[in-house]
C-alpha cells in the first residue's frame, strides 16, 4: 500500500460522505419563518425533516424590519413560508412579490380570536388588531397545530414524525401553561398590575388575569412625546402601579425616565416579539414564558 493509494482512498471517502451530506440536506423541507419565536416553533414540530431559516432573528424587531436581498433569495428557494399573521409582518407581502416566491404560505395564527390594541400610525393613535397572539399559550397551541398541518401537507411522508413532535410539544406547552397560572396565583390581586414599554401583552394579561398597561399610542416605530410621558406618569401615580418593565426590542430610555419620575420599580427585561440568542434567558418559546413569568412575579411580589 502506498501513500498515494491512501490519499486516493481518503479523497473517495470524503467525496462519498460529502455527497451523502448534500443529499441529506436536499431531502429536508426548506422552510422560512418570519421571526424567531415562530422559527423555534417550526423547529420543534419539524425536527430533523425540516430546514428552518428565520428572517428576523433574536432580539430583532419585526415591526420595523427591512428585508434584505438574502431574504429574497432564501424565500424563492423555500417550499413553505410560516408567518404569524394578524398584521404582524407588514413588510411580508412586498418580500413575497419581489422574491417571486411560489411556495405555500402557512399563517400560524389561523383560528386565534383576535384582540385589539392602540397603536401609533404617523403620530396619531388608532385601534388596530393586536398581532401578539403567541403571548397566550392557548394560542401557542393553535400555532403548533397549524404548523403541523402545514408541514404534513408539504411533506406527507413525514406525517407520523410531525404528529409525534407536535404532540410532545403540545404536552410541554400545556405543562407550562399550568405553571404560569400557578405562578400568577401567588400574586395578591392588588399587585397584578404593571406597565410595559410596548403594548405586546394584551393576550397574556387576558389569559392570566393581569392588568398590563402600555403607553397609549406609543409603539416600537415611534417615540413617546412629552405629553405621552406625562400621561403615563399620572396614571402610574394614580393607580399605584408597583413595577414597570422594559422589553428586549425597545429603547429603555422611556421607562428609565418614567421610573425616575414615579418611583416605580424597574422590574427587568421581558421578551415579547423576539427570543434572546440561544445562550440567553429566552432562547426558546417556552423559555421565554418561564423567564417572563419569573421576572413579573419576582418584581410584583417585592415592589
């Protein structure tokens, strides 16, 4: 045996495994998820059969996202596009048209009973559909069912795997939902009130019995005026709101100012429209709930 023989054999094996790896990647269902929370859900249900590319990544703000040429290239080669819907991804229609996407769109929020919220549009508050439906774990179950059904329609051979993954995930969501309810139950009723920097917790508050107040007419797309801040300060003082919370996608300066003027406690950072990086406190959808509920209950009990 010569060195040349071993070199040639090694090259042949490398090519063989390289082609096998390429074939395995090609066999996966290529999917696009609009933002990080939805991307995690698709990964949980899709498992090894699915390749997931997320457009708006950890700590990203999907409200103000500007799609890139890379996004368009990824989308045109994908079989499935998962969106949250309810008006959350206002830029998605433009991206679909510009990319020439020919695949199937799965709207994960189908079946959700929508709520309304106050949002700023051109500086003028108006009532719109609240898109943050995933902040209720009951709605999260609907997302999972829609993701499962979308994957089965695109990849019927994976039906058993998708159903098994979804069943396991739904069981985990149900357990987390019970834990959330138990944690909120530890709060005295007069302490179940807080303020956040962005109106993203309407579904959460309605589902778990918290009164959550956000600056009316203030969004991640606009800055609060002096009049807005004065109104919030008066409300906190009048209603004795014990804690205010920052969100990972918003500018912290607004709540810093409010806390200084009212003495309300800054209760920490909550995750609303985006997960943290994988090594952070909210790397998955369920981790996000655990982190948020822990931060909320700790601050409201101690403030």
